[in-house]
């Protein structure tokens, strides 16, 4: 078999005491020959340090290259966003294999020298609350998916658990619905601070800081040294214009921050297309309000074009979650010969509610009342759970593919 793999240089056997051949080696034998001393090779700030893959919500995951210099951003955001101080006990619930779990579940707390909790098991609300209580967690960094799961439960955590040590809750992964911020105040006694960044940015770029008022539903304000803007551009004509306050466009970050990605693995042209002059184009549509806060609309790939309107799924999902029966919502555009697309929502209901025709009609009416007939969902389908990536993002492209009977594409990052 090994002779059929000429490019394979070495196979290491962990249970063999001796080498079988020059290519099949024994780990025990190699370790016996190894020196007890190891000198760390010198590295440059621009040397490759991390290779992270995107979550795959819009297509095949991309390999994103980061360098050693990225830790400057991890330290700064740990200090100014996550407010890490000596003596803090910190818990980031993200899987260490994902960019959040590495950057803020390992590197940032390590740089600040604080106690760090790592929990490898699957989500379980009782165990999570027990960790917060028993480990006396002071800073909790989690994801909207986890928060929505907790919101589905009929329990009062402050009555059942001692969360007196908890002083700051942050969320990342996808936009945090305004209702979750309110739930945090009501059920945890603390607002939940959303922040925005991408695998490509390598660190938090925009955040609702502990020191500033939260705008529920917003991404927040840029970090020190980060210049963010809303732009409208056309690569064919070369047009690149800064949007005005309140005007929708693509979120762009001026390049040069320490944790900016240095490439897509084996995709140099794709990397180049991510920039216009000195600006990194994020692919996220947003707007900036008069106070400087940024508001997420949706991924450019997810925007729904219906009867002349441009609809961001997040706006519709957040509105539906205001209804007391809705635990989670995923929204797509469904092709329609007249409207171009119609808005369809997939709904997971909270405990105590039955997903029936009566509730479907009630939710359609609720959406029209809140959003208007043009933007509100025309169709609603109930599901027990929505498909998500292992990093917690709703896979709208998978919902759409299944709705239309199309190939599902790459699902290597699908949560099981």
C-alpha cells in the first residue's frame, strides 16, 4: 500500500517499539533519540502563524492565513473589549478549533495571564449555568446560537444559580438579535455586548464596549486604531464612494491592522479581489447611524430582492424573534416569477408552543404588522432546529438549497 503513495514520506506508528523501514518509523524509537533540549527557532512578525478556515456559510470554507503579529490585536481587544483584568475567570464557549476559540479561547486570555475555562462537551444549559456558578466566571464570551438556546428554556437562572461573580457577557459569531440583549438584562442581570469581526480580520474590529451605551441590535463602534466605513463600489468602473450616514452599503476596513489576514491559501486572486486600494471589503452589508454605531444588514450573498425591495435576512429574523413563540428564525429568498423572490422564514418555536397552522397565520400577520407587507415573510415553515455551522451560524444557503431541491454543496462545517 505505501508503495502506491510515492509522495508520502513517513508513517509514524505510536505502538511500535522499532522502525519497520526507513519510511515506517516508531514514535517510541524516535522519542528515545530526541534531545531533552529544544531551542525555539527565531520567527518574524510577518511569518505565518495560524491557518484558519472560514465557517462555510456562503460556500466552500476558505483557508485564511494569519501571522505572528496578530497577537497585538488579541491583546488589545482582550483589554479594551473583553475588559480582562488580573484575577478574572474567563470562559469562551467557542470550540478551540475555530477562530474565536483560538483567538479568544486560548491566545487572548493567555496574553493577559487570566484563568481560562475550557469545556469540551456539547451544549447543555444546566451544565453551562453550573460552570458559570461553580467556577465563579467573571467574563463570559459566547455566541448568539447558545443564547437563543438558553432563551428557549423556561427557567430563571438568577433564581436557580448564583451568578453574582459574572460582570460582563459578550457575544460573537453572527449578529445578536436585540431581543437577546433584553433577555440578558432580564434573566442574567447584565446586557449582552455584541461585537463584530471575521476569520479574515483575525480579531475584534467593532464592538459594544463595556464603557459605552449598548445599542441593542448594533455591531457597536470601531476599536482604537480601526477605521471602518460603509462604501459603495463597482470594480468594473472603478467607482468607490463613502456612504453617507444611514445609507446602506458594504462594510470596509482600512487595511494595516496587525491581525489582518495575509492571504487565502492557494487562492491569491481571490485574496486580491478582497481589497480596493487600501480598503478590505468584508462582503457584509451594513449602515452607520448618527452616533457612529454600525448596524448589520446581511451578507451580500444573502440579500433578498423582492418586488423592488432589498431585504436583509437579519432584520426579518430579529423582528420575528420579538414574537413570544419564536426561539430562532432563518430567512431566505425563494424564487418567484412575479416578485423575483419572496421572503420565506424557517422557525423553531419555544417550549410550550405548538407549531401549527394557527401559529403560522399569527406569525405572518405579526411580520406584516411590524415590517410591512413587502418585507414580511410570505411563507413560514416550522423546524425543530435550524442547520448551523459548528461555529454557530445559521446556514441560510443550506436552507435555500433544500427548499429548492438543489445540491447542498460543501457541508463539512455543518453542526451534527
